[in-house]
C-alpha cells in the first residue's frame, strides 16, 4: 500500500476504483480486488478513510471492560494492506457527484480535492442513533469505537472508586450501579462483559459483589430478537445467573441526575449508562444525492449498485439491501458487510472484463453472541449452539477475517494476543 496525497492522483485515470470507508466492507473489498485483479485489468484502487486503521467493532466485546489494551480492536492498514497495490488517501469524503463520476475529499467545511472514478464503492458504515429521550445523549456512553470502550472503562473505574468508599450499604448500592440500554447483540455482549469483570473488583475492595447492580433495559418483550426463542431464553437465564437484572417491555423515558426513568415510573440508579439502542447510516450519506431509506441507508439493487447509479456500489451497514429470500433489509452485521464487499469486488472485475453480473445472494451460516467472555449463544447451519462452543465459533470468525484481509501471520499474531487477554 501507499499513502498518497489526493492532489497527486492522475486526474484522468480510466479505471480508478475508489472505495470510501476502511471498515469490514471497505477493507474486504480492496483486499479481494487487489488479490484477484491482473495488470491487464488496468485497475487503480484508491481507499479513502480519515483513519489509518479499522475499528473492528465486532471485537469491542473483548475490550469493553477491563482489558488493558482496548487498542487491540484497531486493525492497522499498514499491517493488513502491506504489499498490495492499493493507494490510500487519509481524508474524509465530503460529497459525491454520481453524474460527473467524481468525489470531493477534505476536512469538514475546509478546502476539498476532486477525484474522478470509474467505479465508486461506498462503505461508510453507521453511527449510533439516539431517540428523543430527554437527558439520554448527554448522559450515555455509546459503544462504537475504541475511544468509547476506553471511556466506559474510565467511567466504571471512577464510579467504582467513588462507590466502594461509601459506608452506607444503600448509598453504596446506588453508586455501584451500571445500566445498559438495548437488548440486541451489542447490549447483551457489553452487559455480559461488565457483569464478568466488575464483581472481582468489588470483592477485592472488601465488599459483597451482590451490592453491584447491573441492569439491562429492553423496550421490547425480549432480548436478542434475531435469535431463535430457545437461545433468547438461554441468554436471559445466563445473564440473570451473572447477577444482571433484565428489565423487559418498558421503554426509557428520560435520564436525570444519574437515574434512568422507564415507562410506568420505574426509576433505576444509573451513574454509568451505556446506550446500545440503535444505529443509523452515516447521516452524511443522504446528502450525497443518492436514494436512502428512512434510516438513512442507501437503497441498492440486486447487484449492490446504488439506485439509479450504475457506477456506484454500496456495501456494509450503509447499504439497504433487501434479501429476496426473506423480503427484509439485511441487518447491520459484519458478516453481511464482508459478503457484500466480496461480491462487489468480483462484480467490479466482471465489469472490467466485460462479463455479465450475477445478483448478490446473502447466505448466512451462523450467528454468535457472547454473554460474558466464556459463554455464548447462537446458531450455525440451522442448529442452535451455546456455551463455550459458541464463543470458540465467534472467535474463529475473527480469525477468519484476519486471514481474509491480512495473512496467516497476522491472524496468528492476533490470535496469540487474544488468548493472552484476561479471558
Ligand atoms: C459493539 C459492536 C459489536 C458488534 N458485534 C458484531 C458481531 O459480533 N458480529 C457481527 O457480524 N457484527 C457485529 N457488529 C456490527 C458490525 O460491526 C458492523 O455491521 C460492521 O462494522 C459494518 O461494517 P462497515 O464496513 O459497513 O462499517 P464500519 O466497520 O463501521 O466502517 C466504516 C468506515 O467508514 C469510514 N467513514 C465513515 N464516514 C466516512 C467519510 N465521510 N469519509 C471517509 N470514510 C468514512 C469510517 O472511518 C470507518 O472506517 C457489532 C457492532 C458494534 C458497534
């Protein structure tokens, strides 16, 4: 790979493929295309992202609480793109001109540089979304980056120090409270990690871990709606055994002075509040003049091309791809981002070689959610799996991704680092 200044790119390159976003989808796309293309295809690959690393979001459950090095979830471009014919522009996408086939990159509100493309791949991901709940945005920690994981660690530590010195047990319980809102996979994984890492600290400080009050709030009647019911029940029981109060069926109404108020007047002490209640596509995407659905995800056809824009592919969380099998828009999952990106890379090569395109078929072979570091639930090839096996399978998906975008060497190095972590 080579980091380049956008101004120095050949303004008239006939086969430039620009990929915006170096997350799961963007990295998979550039690596797949770089491996499969030949010199005769005449393709130049340019990756655009302001960051020199990928934030591997699905690995944040490993580092959310307690792990000394949350930076583990950063996958550096220099490690994964080494030796590949890929140019990287470390800048933000500011605007897209689908008619003129060029994009503008540069700092927000600052001077921009135009780069022309033959094909554009938008893989800009999603960001947390907040409903209009008073006090939520100001009080909540989101879980969307290594910085967020570090912020959560700091808040837990500070709250713990403040709480354990209190003499009154009731006051101590109020102070030693953590609330996670959102019973989807992210919320369950984060609350599981906290429920595993905090009790030993409380014990070490000479108190009873039952004084720690961890609550998971979900407005719907159950958690983990994407999983079969038996797996949801297993996950709930596991959380309850870990001391988590699972509060179902009541929506968060407001957050005030460290207290979360739910429908029906229930008040839950929440000096640390983690928001895992939803995400929407990067809001900038709707400003690029491409068709978006109500959540801001860009609408695409069966070839993953943006609606009405034959030169633009959209992949990953930013893409609203309707699965022809289920009739539903695919959920925001790394597994789908990776599949879509592989398909779009092949389709780009087909176009370069004048071959017909095949429609994208999303095939998912399994899904795993950790409930604490050593136990999980999920399914694979139509069968339910749980316990340590689900965790092993989840970690194997990480290793497969490291091999896919990096190398066996990188995967080996990261696997050893992962095994050396406390869990
Ligand atoms: C805590 C957590 C746990 C998760 N666990 C799982 C899991 O276990 N399994 C699973 O399948 N999925 C999981 N997911 C979901 C998964 O992480 C996402 O589906 C996946 O990250 C989507 O990949 P992406 O490439 O579309 O976006 P991302 O990985 O978010 O990458 C988007 C990239 O675009 C860049 N970008 C954004 N805007 C611009 C711009 N204007 N210009 C240039 N670059 C830009 C960003 O810097 C970023 O690098 C989890 C998500 C979270 C938050």
